[in-house]
């Protein structure tokens, strides 16, 4: 059976080890924040306290997205445009539109 992640997209991005570690560390922190929110719900924490933690998670995800987009533009988009694959610009615009909903 094929992995669900590979079914949605056949393109890949080669990342250096340092960039990969940085992204994984950020995701691990976000995952920890989510677990903390779940624990707050389980403990019947006060709603505004949970919402403040949710806002922190949203900010962390937005920061992760900004770094990933910047890396994508600097590497993938620039490379593809230089190689004549200008459709990558339309793909980037569509991705940004989805993120800004």
C-alpha cells in the first residue's frame, strides 16, 4: 500500500540536514503545545487560558509557514524559473491563496 503523503504529490524538496532539523524542531515544539492544550481541556482549564495557548500555537504555525515559504521561494521557485518552468509562480500564488483563507 502506498503512503498517503506520496499519493497527494509527486514533487519533492531536497533539504539540507540543518534546515530539516530546524523544521522538525519547530514542529516538535508545536506538537508539545498542542498536547499541552489537550491536557488543559482534560483538566477543565479556564476557557480564556486555553484560547491564549491556542493563539500561541497559531502564531507558531504561522512562523513555521513563513520560514517554509521563504525557503521554497529562495530555492524551489528560483530554480524552476531559471530552468524555464514558470508555472511554479502560479503554483506559489495558489498556495499563498490557500494559506490566506
